[in-house]
C-alpha cells in the first residue's frame, strides 16, 4: 500500500477553491500510485473553526461528488 500525505495551503473559507486544490493533489497522488491519500484536518474550510456555522455542508452535498468519483474510479481511499 502506498500512502500519500498532502500538506496543502488552503484559502480561508474558500471551500470550492480548496476542493480544486485537493483534487489536483489527488490526481498527482493517483499518478504516483497512491492507495491512500491523507489531507490535513480542516483543509477544505481553510482552518477557520470560527467560520464553521457559515461553511457548514451536508454529507450528501454534491460539492463532494468529485472526491467520491475519483475514489471509486481509482480504488483509492481519501481521508
């Protein structure tokens, strides 16, 4: 099993921008043969706990579909 640790720079409160960055790292890790890709806690929201109420999403929010699609297509685990 190959494990990829993604230490990324996130933009404060910019969920869609941060997801785009995550997807780029995932694609790169897939090309490197990773089976498990791990991101830092709160990297989608940009490490802003005080914005949690404004940035809340639901588990079935379609904004996360690309993650599931990549996971399914490449048999990888994202965390």
